[in-house]
């Protein structure tokens, strides 16, 4: 870590610490990162235990992105490679997009819907576990939005090295402040169940595994390697799954998945498509 970076970080940390536990903390935290490193987009998201995520800070201009953010909060986050990384490793960590993105991520509908809309060209994230028990954590995303711009290796290394201090500060804040979000139903666990069950009422186990990995951004080759079957077989599973779901493209698959999550209520188990295809759900979806 360079002396200049360490000196600046120490000063910023001293200025930020008094705000821990106050409503101004997230704004001050974002300001600190903007001063430390050239990140044009900062997003801070709280993932309460088993509840829907809550955007605590976002400096992306409002407007057309509001509907995209709404989709993310209500279910699309399940396809976020950083979120998936948080499920695999329960410890706090710093990750670069290249560390977690599947090989076909840039061709996925998730990438097209979220990275293209927000103009992100690169992203790195702190995943900070807040509580000793449960799955409550905070995601601090640092993004580049200038054409072709990426974080340098030096910058990524510096950000990674300060992870323990960032973790301590964030844990102190969120363990101190009381968050009241009673209107958010306890459904994050249910949505994860819905993702696993999506399409199972009409698809075979292999077809279900294939479309789930397609949604997450894996290429046919990567899916074949993970399932230990041929690429040709994966393509056949995809073709059969699309036919059974009456779909023609990955975009239609993505939209069906998101809509099935956003328009069902009181989900407990089973394929979310069953509830989504009921007349009541179609009425709500059209409103």
C-alpha cells in the first residue's frame, strides 16, 4: 500500500468514524471512497437477514433506472454474481467483478439489464457480514462508468488491503443503528427457494439446472463442464426448456423469471410459475 494512499485513508477514516451510527454515515462513507479512488458510482445495499435488500445509498441519477432498481430489489438480485458469492462464502471479503462473473456474464440478460442501463464498465464490491448469526450483510459497490475504464491492479490491491478496517467500521455502524423496515416482508429466503424451483413444474431436473445457470450468466460450455455432460446435450436441454416454457430467447426467459417473482404474493414453496400463471396474477401484472 502506497504511503500517500495510507495517509489519505487514515485521514478519511478519522473524519468518517464520528458518523457511525448516524443517518449521515452512508453519505460520508460514499464521499470517502470518492476521495480515495476514482469511482464514479457508489451503491450501498443492506441485505437484512432473510429480507429483501434495501438501497441505503445510490448516486446513480433517478429516472429510467428506478424500474431497474425496483426489479433488482424484488428478485433480480438473486442473479447478481456478487450476491451469489456472498452465499458461497459467509465471511466478509472484497471482490472484483472478474473474480465472480461467469464466463458468459456479459451476454446474460442480467448484465444487459443492469450494467448497460447503469453504464457500469467495471465494478468491485465489499461484502461485509454485519451480524455474527444469520445472513445479514452490507454490499458496498464501487463502479466505473467512463467508456472502457477499469480499476487498476494497484487500486484493487489497495482497496483489498483495507478490507478489515472497512469491515470493522461498517459492522460498528449497522450494529449500532436501529433499522426499521417492517414493510419489507421476510421473503429473501423464499425468493431463493423460488429461484431453485423456477420451472420445475414443467421441466426435468437437468433442464431446470440449465436454465438456472443461463440466468446466472454461464455459457453452454461452462454449464456442460459443471454438469459433466456435453455441450450438445446442454443445447438440447435449453431448446426443450424454452419450448416447454413457450420462450424464444434468453431475454424472454429473464423477463419471465423476473415477472414471476414480482407478481406473486405469499409465496411459500413450489414453482413460482404456477402462481404467476393464475388469472389473479395476470390481472395484477397488467395493472
